[in-house]
């Protein structure tokens, strides 16, 4: 059984990890062009959601779509930065890794686009 000190240290570690995650998210949306664009789109779509009075189910899907794209885009950025750090010159294997990571962003963005289209098309055009 864990001691009181171990439990406290565990909780402190999780809180520290949370602050590191918040810092990473902030760095992503303030220093990376892709992060800035995706975050701006997320804000605009969220404002549109309030304007068009999304249902709870629509909010759920909207939130999943937006966070999915931001998360995958952030991971893609991390993979690109790490790849560039490990191998500064152009390399076929590194290029493949970066292309596949970008493909993950494409899938997430395509899925989010379809979700947002299903939500907003009837509200705007019908």
C-alpha cells in the first residue's frame, strides 16, 4: 500500500505534468503557424456554434472534431521538430516519417470537415 508521502508526490507529479501540457499547448498555438490557423478555425467554429445554437449532441461532435485536429496537428509538429533535430539534412526515411505524420493530420482534418459540414450545412443553407 502506498504511503501518504507517495500519494502526495504522485499527485504533485500529475499537477506538474498538467502544467507542462498546458505550456506545450500554449507554445503550439502561439509559435507554430499550423497551430495558429487550426486554433483560429476552432475559435471561429465555436463562435458559429453559439450563433447557430448547436444542440448538446452537435456540441459533442464539434468538440471532438476540433480537439482531434488540434491534437494530431500538435503531434505532427512535434514529430517534424524531432525529425529535424535528429537529422538536419534531407533524408528519405525522415521524409517518409514526416509525410506519414502529415497524412495523419489530413485524415483528422478531413474527418473534422465532414463533421462540421454535417452540423453547419443545414443551419446555414437549408
